[in-house]
């Protein structure tokens, strides 16, 4: 019989999910997972927002609930409420109905769909820029979407551990007119450092002047400051400046809906007529890929965001999540300082969101995993949410050991 893949080679596994598989297979009681970007509570267990549980109970109790197909572009109320959450209900683009929105397969699906749309209809050979460093999936998504020129812009100062704004600005100044620039709206992954509001102002003017296309990856709204409105400052600023951002929005982190794969793609346009054109072409892209998005996650978001009391509860719970992450940052640094671990560690506290770019080397990270059962990527990025009161001291001791060669 004919086999169509006789020379198909095994490709290396995804590094992060392979790391997670190793962690799950590890039987050592001291093991700590600092790799996966998923929030864990104070007992290292997956956290389900109580308001999400309440929403699911309401959905189950609704006698009109069914399992019919959603429209190709997704649940209409979900899309409208998701728009208001990220752009602000009073945004000119929202009020004037100038945003084309589609429900997507979480944030990854939104980035992918946005890249496909841009690549399909922009000038052939248009370059797309990603930050250096960035989420590892950005580059392959851009390539798979059809971009043939994927470039990087300077972003992080490894020595001083901060945003290297001057280099970032220079990189973008040198980008050709019309280039697409992927920006992290907040809680930059992996560094945990964002431009200041003043720096965003400078960048927005640069985008206007250079006619650059801003593509915001908004995976962590609410996870940087604990306030969903503060975290949307950069995007809302760009809209106020008259730019037309493309936005990939995820609810995986902000509502703990990792497995529901619920997100949205938003495209800001000049007019409602342009919305019709963009929406029709998004539908044309989606139909042959997966036809229609799943329903449950959209219903959860719609239920929460359409009830003011549930919105208030969600924001309170989200602030609590952020407070625990901040607490773990402080406790880790306190222990490293207490042990007189060589180096400076203030950057761990200064960074925002789920991740910290620790500054550990690849060899040190390998030793942490292979010897001490602490699982993290070889870039030195850790998910601070993976720490808890019972493990933070052991983690600090192991950091000290891989740096100095001895436990404190």
C-alpha cells in the first residue's frame, strides 16, 4: 500500500511542553514547575476563579442553552463585550463601531489569524517585526502565516536588566514604512518589563510618523498591574492617536480559561464600511480552517462581562492573583539577599506579570532542572506563579547553589 510520508522525520518536541511533560513524570517530592505560563495557587494547584464557577452554574441552569453552531466570527455578545473590555466602552473606535472582531482559538489563534489576514492583503514582502526576545511562538506563527521577512527589534538590556528604550526606538525608526510591528500590550513575555507610559507616548508618535502597523499581543490584560484599564493604556493610546491597531486578545490568563481556548482578534478600521470588508475576509479565512469557534468559553466571558456585580468580583479575584505573584517575587528576592547570593536581584521585584527574566545562564538552568528538580526554560525565564510559601526558600537555595557551587 502507498504511504504518503516515507521520508517524514521526527521533529524536536516543543521545548516548553516537553519541559512540562518531564515535570509531570518526575516523582521527586521537591519538584517545582516554573516553566508553564499558567497560574497556580498557594498549594501549586490550578486556580479556578470563583466567578467563573458561578458563570458556569448560570449557563447550566439556563433552559435556553443549546449546542448550536456559533457564527463563523463567533458569539456576537462576547465579541462586543471583549471589545469594550480591552478598548474601553468609551473608546472612539468602539462608539463609532469601527472595530472588526472575531472570536478565536485563544490568543495564539488570534495572533495566527491576524498574521494570516495581514499577510494575505498587505504588499508582498512586507516585513513583520518581533521583539528580541519574545514569546517563542511568535516567529513560527508569522512564518506559517506566510510572512517571508520576519525581523527583530531591540528591546531588552541584558546587562542592566530593563527595557533598552533607545535601542528599541532606533530599531523601529529604521523599519520601512508600512512594516508590521508586534507589540506586547503589557507584562512582556518573557522579560516582565514594559515601556513606561511616557515611552509609549513616544512610540505612538513614531508609529504615526513612520506609518507602521501596530499589532498588539494582549495575552495578560490585568496581570501586569492588577488593573485591566491600566494595563490597556498602550493600546488605547495608539487608538487615540488615530492609528489602526490589530489586536490579539486572550482570556487564558485573565480568567484562568486555559483549556477553553477563548480569545478574540480585533482590527481597528477607519469606518463601519471598512469593518464590513475586514469582517467578510476574516470569515473567508476562518471557514476553511475550523469553520466556527467553540461555544462554552464565549458563554463564560459573556455571562461575566454582562453582569456588573460579576465584573466587580472578577476584578477583585484578579487583583488577588496579582498580589500573590508580587508576594512571591518579594519573598524570592528576600531569600536571595539573605543568602548573599552573588548578583543583583531587584529586577525580579521590578518586573511585572507572571514571568521573571532572572538572568540565570542556560547551564545554571539545566542544573536546576537536572539536579534540583526545578523546571524552567533555558533562557532563565521563570513563572513566578509556580512558587509558593512552602517552596520559595528551597528555590532560592538552589539558585544560590547553581551560582556559587554550594548551598547557603
